C-alpha cells in the first residue's frame, strides 16, 4: 500500500464521484479507478459501491475513512518533527485546543514556556473535541485544553483555570443601568448561546448554570463561534452569555460586558493528557499550568 492509494481513496471518499475526484487529483479517471481496485485487492474488500448513478462507501469503506486521515496526520507530525530538529529545537510540545477554550491565560502560559525553554518548539492545533481526544490517544498531541471534562478512559482531565461567566449586552440597553445585572433581568431577554455540537464543554457548563434557575431561558440562537455571538449582541438581537475572556477578546463595537449579581459563576478550562507517565517536557508543562492557579480576580473586564 502506497501513499498514492490513500490519496486516491480520500479524494473519491470525499467527492463520492470518480470523475470529480480525478479532476481534483489532476489525473485521468482510468488510472484512478485502477488505483482504487489495487487498494481494494490488497485490503481484500470493496471500499465503494458503484452504480451508473452514484458512488457510495461500503461499511468497510466508512471504517477505512475514519482511519486514513490519522495516517496523514501522523506523517505531517513526523515531517514537522524533523523540520523542528533541523531548525535547532531539541523537542516539541504539541497542544490541541478545542471547544472554544477562552484565551485568558494561554498567551501568558506560552510566553513563559518560550522564556524558560526556548529550545522547545510549541505547536498549536485547533481541532474538534472528538479529534482532540482521538489525537491524544493516538499520540498526535501531547496535551490539550478543553472546557469538556467527560473525556472517557485513558485521558486525564484536570482543572487548569477559571473564567467568570458574564453577560454581553448591546450598548445603550436599559439593562446597563445595573452595574451587576440580576440573572432574572437577563432571563427576560433572548439569549445567544454556544452550539453544543461545536462548543460542547462551554455550552454544557452554561446550561448547568441556567438549569439551576427557576426560569426557562429564551434562546434566540446557538452559534459556533463567540465572534458570531458578539455580532448578534451588537445588533441588539440578544444578550450573550460567555466567559469574560471571550467577551474581552471580541473587538465588536456596540457590546458592553456586565457581571452577574451575586456570587460570580465560573467556567472551567481543563488540561487533558494521556493517563500515562508524561515525558519530561510534558511534566514541566503540566507543572507550569498548575502553578498558574485559578485566580478569580483575573477578569480582563472588571466591572465595566
């Protein structure tokens, strides 16, 4: 089995059309079909069901499609590792970010890593939560940050830091008369919240907080990014509920952040890694994260 077999398989699996896949690969359809037949003969099973009208993945083809991208990812990681060594680095730390992790402490943490260990090449990967977990299991990533704590067997999730849950309010809204807005006041208005399919951990933590209230929230929309959330808030369509760092990182005009009245609700970011003895590089990184603590006073917005 050669890489050309895998590249041809991925093109056909994604296009589900041999003609379009051939165009994408800049080859004729005949050699593409021959390459797929060679791959199926080596695997001993059909990967596609072809008719005059359609091309579909077989059950074996779907299983193969789940695994092939990880092969390319491993090769990419190997290439990056070699290039990193060629540039004089003595090691790599591959950090996977998922689930709308707030940026509050990452810049400070990574700057400290570069200052204390300039010989370590730091790589960031923005992936889905499922890809993050699978990548940690497969060794594609050394460590990850997520707002989800349900990580399954073989992965350790440790609280890394917290961010205060705050309200993003349209500028000039009457609710801004409150320096700290009562939650019952917030729940009078439509809310824009994170999409659980994209920001599972963040959405779950916010949902848990809202579930403790006696009033059902009015959810105007669920969005995949916090930038989209701030756009809807700025447009006056809804209030937003997000961590202080998410609101602070938004450059959207017409959005004002307010704390909630009472004890500040906190959102937790988790450090994820394999449940195994860490490398020396990873162990030092974990110690740095632990030393940062969860300083609740570190809100980038204050009482603005």
